[in-house]
C-alpha cells in the first residue's frame, strides 16, 4: 500500500511540477530582425501583482561586447500620438517606439514608497566583462510621473495652433492644447502629460538597449516586454469571507506575516470560509501580555517566556519554524569590471564574514569617524575585517583624501547624521538573541565608550548587557549613531533604499547599509546576511542546514523552548532561534466562562496546520522543523484545550492583576531591560490534564475526497510579495494530500505531523520555485 501511495504521489508531484513550471516563464519579446539577439529574465518572474518597494532584478544576456541599457518606467501602453519633429509641412506622424518612450516617459517619476524619485527611472547599466550580462537591481515603483509638456503631441504641446494660411512654426495646424485662464486667479495653464502606476494601472519597465549589430553598426532599440502591476505594501488574507465569530486573534511580529497568510489561505480559501486567524502585528512582549490576558488566542515568539511580563495563563509552545537573527549587508561594491576594464558596481551577493568582537564594536562605538574609533575602527583600511572581505576592501567612496571607511560603515557623504546600522525598534527575539551572543562571546568589546552621560547615560563605559530593544544602544541625550531603530519593516526598508538601488554619487565607488533583522525578512528583501563563527572559529552562514543543525543542539529552557545563544554544534549558525506558537492548555471561553468549542476546534486546526502541512508553506529563509521539533510540535498540539474551563476562567481573572513572582506558585517572567531578560523559569504549561493522543486517521469518505479535491482546484493565495510560487504550489500540496493521506481533515484534527519524506519533497520544490525567476 505504501509503494502504491508513493507512486501515486510521485505522479501527482510530477504533474504539479509541470503545471507550476509554466507560470514562471517571462513573456517573450518581439525584436526587430536587425537587432542583436539577447535573452531577458526578471526575478521574480511574475510581476502581475508585485508590491511597491519589492526587489526586482532584470538580467539581459547574450548581448555583444560594449552593450549598454537604460531602464525607464512607462505606462503599459505607451501613447502613439506624436508628430514627426519637422518644422515645415507636411506634418507626418511618428510612431517610433524609442521616440515615444523618450517623449512620454523620461520625466521624474515619484515613488510613493520612498517619498522621492523612483530608483528605477532613468537607470543606466553597462555590460559586465565577467558574466557578459547587463543587470538591473532595483525595486518596484508605485506612483505618478510628474506632469510635463510633450512638444510634438498635439494634446500636450506648447506650440500655438496655426489659424491663418500664412502662420509659420512655432504655430502648427495640429496643435490642440490651448491656454486656459483661471477666472478666479487669472493663472494660465495647458494640459500636461502624466501617468500612474498602481494596481489599477499596469506599467512597463522599458529597456533602451544600445549594442552593435552583426555589421558592426551601433543600434538602439526598446524592449517593452516587462509589464508590472504594483500594489501597496502589505500582506493580507484574501479569497475568504473575512473575520467570523470563530476567527482567532493571533498576535505575532511582522516577520511571521507571510507564513500566517499562507496558513490562513490553506484553511479558508478553498471554500471561502471565515478567516481562521486575524493577524495582529505587534512586538513580542506586547503579544505575550495580550495572550496571557486572553485578548489574543495565540501568539508567536522566538524566545518563549523570555520577553513576557507575566505568565499566568498555562501554555504550550508549539514549534512552527526555524529562523535566525542576522546582520544583513545591503548595498553595492565595485567588485566587477565592465568591457572597458573599469570598475563596475555590483549588488552585494557574496557572504561577508564578521567575528563577534567586530560586531560588538560596530554596535557600541558610534558611527562617526570610522577612520579612527568610529564603529570600533573595524572598517579602517587594513583592518582584519576589511582584509577578510574583498567587497569591503574594494569600496572607494571618492571623499577627500584620508576618508576611506565612510561608505563601508554606511555613511553617505560623511554625514554624521546617518546611522548606517538599521533595525526594528521594540522588544523582540532578534536583538535579544544578538545581544545575548555578544555579551557572552565578546564581553570586552560589548562595552560603550566612556564619553559621559550625555551619550550613554549611566552606562557610559559599561556594557549594555542583554537587551531586547535595539533602541537601548543609543541611551543618551546626544546621538552617537550606533543603531537607527525604526518602527516596522517598511520604515527599515525605506531607510536603506539608497543602498538597495545604488542611488546617488556616493554609491559610485560602493555604498553599504547594515540591517539587523531575521533571516526570513532578509531573504524576502534579497539582503545578504553575514557569516559568524561557530565554536571552532569557522565562519558559518545562515542556511537551512546550519539552522536545523543549530536547532537540534540548543539548550531547552524551563518553558520548553530552545534558548537562543546556546548553540553547541560546530557548523551551526550561532544566532538561530525557533519560532513558537504559544497556545493555551485550558479551553477558550466566552465572557460567561463557557467553552467555545467551535473556536477551540479552529485553534487546534490552525496550530496543527502550521506545525504539519504548513511547513511546506514557510516563506523563503525560514527553515522547516527538524524531525525532533516536528515530534514535539505534534505532541504539544495534542494538549491544546485539554485543561478545564474552570481553570481558564480563573486564569483570565488572575491575569488582569498577576501576583508578584513566587506568589501562589506562579513565577512571573523577567521583562526586557537594559540588563536584558533573564529568560528564567516560567510557567510554560502549568499542570494540564493528561493530553489526549492523536485521533486515529479516518477512512476516506466521498465527502473528504471531495473536500480535498476542492482544495486542489479552488485555492487562491493573495497577491503579496513572493506569492506567485505559493499560489501555484498550494494546489499541488492539496493534491498530494489527496493522493497520500486517508483524510486531510483527520490529519489536521489529530495534530499529526506530515510524513518527513513528503515534507522534504514539498519543501525542496517550494524552495526551487521561490529561489528566483525562470531562465
């Protein structure tokens, strides 16, 4: 029977792969016969529903030596209304695409996301002699072109209309743009041309390519095959009814948003049912308090009780993924050369290596004067860090003599007001894990300079210790530019936008920004994390393999979660942490303390999906659970709601005014502070009743088969960044469920994990589809 099911699953997977492969092939473009042949690829391949600010890579391959290209935003259909640029009759029409692009598209395009001119507009790139490619690394714009006159378009021209037979240029008979006088102000105006790019107005990323043809003649033509539809940034569950009476309140940090959307979609989109979980984005300490008081039905954190102010409510921490704190390098370095042998800036893609001592100096010693003691001097010429990383040593910022390290530490134009290290503010696992590692492995470097209380308050000359909020690294009245902590991921992305697109003269010789974030967020944004040393001093990059290796070696704390900063295996990434879903042991209750059975079932199904089939829907950069964690997850899902309604009612009242530590047998968790949360013992699961074992798998019925078939045929992932691959793969996941399992419904209800062979196959396929565009 197993071989039969495996064979059937293989057939389903093969069919699904063939179907999915077809969604990522870029549209072919028509070329004039005289133009040199070339290939064009976009990453992501599907641009029909990308979001403002999403990373975009365009690669032109196969062009001859010396080729160059210019990227310009145009409307989806470039207007065809131009007259030939002649000054005497007759007045023929000019339909040449290159002329139209130059006339209608090349004014300033305002990008809503950055609040300034779009980085994509009028971007020029040359061919790499190393790869033979022309590469544009930019971001998706959403906004409007600044209105401007189009001299040779009758509707937008500034020329006067000829009314007499003897009228001569600049009066022309085709002009149809008269001066309009405002009766109130007397102001004079004419129509001006503009266009908008948004979800209702698709646009084109036109590429003006210049290269030599087969005869040696230099020709310029336009490729208009890249169409994009930019949506507002953000993620949301679509295709479902919306919030219902049994919808769960789910508190979580932003980094879990994409995973939570995918889990929601898998449960509610096939039948357009109510949304299982309402995603509440908030910091982990706030979410843990909301969970403890019953405001939230579940909560996701990467550090168990460590950031909790109170732990009255009995809980289980269900592992749902493996993530990591990372320091991502964002920017450009002249590590390539063009066809003329001159330096060519390339977007950072190679992994750099940092010691923990270098990181500790970088985050505590201020951003000013990097050629001296700024950033601990780690970016100076000849420093071990610069010598170790060619991408850093190649950067020459073009500033006055002697100012070399500025753009390595991320200062633009030597400005002391630019931090250069950016991250999210608020309590979270990322700063907690990072500071815990640095305080342990580099205590002598993890110290603020003794600059007085204006800069570091009472911590002047002292260590910040273990912290949970990056804002703690700038505690004084006078800013020393250690870290620029921003509220929310969008704000962080805006701050590093210049380095992302290589905008400005400061990026000509290379420019950088450093982002403290998590691996899943860095991967989605295509930011390159640095490698850190393991126990033997070997530099280890954060990958699925190094994260899973770390997860199996971490110490398990009193609350049942893997403790950050306790990785012991060589070859494991040291800042790994496990994402846990906090779920209540006692039943969900209403205002009268009566159990809410339907909502309780929803909670168990959602947690079961996240820990089971939902592992195949994790976003890029977040690793699947190891077999050991998967077994733990299944066991803990089985304990959801196994307590009593009476106990839940008692907890609800007690959580409003929790007892002090040690009172009534309840231990209150330490909250984040300048010296950091202790991560001490807390009530992780209380004393629940004996857990009920997994429900036996039910035999397939016509109803369960029809339900699985409906899942395969009707599911639709909402359009958010990276959703193209998810949307194509979830029907495949559903088909595999149908082909291999007796009943998908029974599996979820039982809290049983997906078989390891199937998880591996699905995850491998998902990674392949999400890793980039089609060739």
